[in-house]
């Protein structure tokens, strides 16, 4: 049996790499335009760090490395954790706010499905040190611009916005405090399960008033009326945020069921979906002001988001927005016989100072060389034979038009 790639991973052939590199280049350019700086972290971290944020349950999803001596390591499963660790190591000397991003691969041991793999790529945007609503506005604006710069429009995606503080304050009017975390975790899954499953999960946790919860989650922001000071403060934050995002408002939908299930979120949360809700969320994020302190750093406000490449790729492909492959060759130098190969190599070397160039290294006949030039998408083919060497003029064929012309090498370079 032939060897196959591991389950839940992808091979990237040259065409796939060209697409990925082009998309990554766009994401990088957008982040840099917002003055975020790129960082990189190791592929593996200590198990104690990786399990700190989400506890023992995440251990089942971590690809752990063989234990050596007393050291225990695992492959990173997200970028926020190692980037936060990196921030803490130099927290006192870094100028605030710290605005970083990373484009990297990660690993999770789980059942592969469409848009979710065991090895995957993600853009992670992290902003440390700014606790104002202006920071949340910048993060959401950047998230939307990442997609707009790839050619997507308001017809293709929308952003679901909420405030965890608002959801928590409203739920506490209905359920006891000790059921809050369980309720939010189940609410976060609401769009992925049936109404019956949603109600059954709430009942399993001993959560009553299910009708009131369902009624609450359907409310628009203008329908929430209360004298609760916590609710009012959270509503004010959302309204102020929407005012700051006036030019992006058409992309944003308030959704009280948007919860971002992880307990460390502390305020504004958001997720982006395709307009037809065909795929998993494209990106998600929010404010996590307790995370730095959780990792034993000095308490620092933080916000950001993660954008998954796999789901983004599905949407761009559906919308015919995949960038064109750049896997072409500017020049292919075709020697008529072996006698001209040495000269062909010299010409290729000169051309490579400005262009991409290839030449025959298999001593093939001219017909087979032209077939190969077509396959590697050569723009132009330079034919070199005895006549060309004697005259000093090269025969250059444009592979699109089929037009041929005689050109001196110095003019070509």
C-alpha cells in the first residue's frame, strides 16, 4: 500500500501554495496597514502552558511530544496562548499598546470535517494594553477589512456582535449564578444544534426557564428594556461601538446568542459567517482582559481575533475569488541540440537577475521542450541553435500569441 498523508492534513502543490501565499500576502498587508507587527512562536510549548487556558479537557486534543526527562511539550493548538506568553516575557519593557499578528500553522487531534482539520493555518491578531472601546472598534474594523481586501463584499459575509457582559447580566435575571457558565457554553452551540438538542442540554445542566431563555436570545438590541445597571452599561458599550463603526455598520448584526464559549472572554465578542450560513465561522474574537493575568502576567487589557484559512478558502472558492496562480515562468530557453545547452545555461543565468528563467537540463528534442514550456506556463520561449549563435540574435516566441521575433540578448536583458 502506498504511503498517504496523515488524516486531517493537506498537501500543498505549487498551485495551492501560490494561492495560499497570495491570500497570506493580502492578510499581512491589511494587518501591516493597521500598524500591527508580525511575530512568530515555536511549534511546541510546555503542556502546562497549553492546558492553562482551557484545562484538562483540551489535553485530548493536543498532539503531545514524547516526554524527555521532566519536560512535557505539545504542539500549539492556537496562537493566542503562545503570543500571550511571549508578551508576558517582555511585558514591562514593551511600549503599549502592543499590536501583533501571526500567520502560522497549528495542530489539534480531533475528527476532521469540512473546514476543520488536524493541521491548519490561522491569522491571529492580538492587541495588548488598551481597555477602551476604541480598541474593540479597531479590531473589528481590521477583521472586516481583511475580508474586503480579498474581494469579499457585504453580500458575502456578516459579523455577529454581542457583549458577554450583556448576555451574562440578562441571564442572571433568569437563572442562578452557578448555572451561568454552563448556560453560556450551551448558548454558544445553539446555531449548531437543533432546538430540541438545545433544550435537552439545558435540562441536563438543571437549567429551567428555557422559554424565557429562548425569548431573550431572539431580542434585538432595541427591544432590551431594563433598569439593571450592568445591562445598561453593556448596552452603552455596544451602541458606542456601533457609532465608531459607522462605515462598517452594514456588515454588523447584533446577536445576543453570540457567546464565544470560552470562559475567558470578558466583554465584546464577535464572529463572522458567510451570508448563507453554509460554512463554519470564518473568524471570531473579542475582549479577554483576564488572560494575561491568568498566565501569571501583570493584569493587562487584551482583545483580538483568529481567522481560519480553511473556511476562508472555501468561501473564496465559492465566490470565484481565489487569486490567480503565479506559477508561471518568464522565459524558457530551448537549445536546439546538446551543443547549445552550455550557452542556454549562460543566458538563463543572466536573465535570472531580473526574471524567472528555466532551460533544458534533460537533452530533449525541441518538440518536447515546447510541450514542457507549455506545462510550466512559460510566457516566452527563446530558441537557441547554430544560426542564433552565429548571428547573435535570439528567436523569441510569445506563447500566448504565437508571435516570433529576433532579439539581441543585450536588448532582452
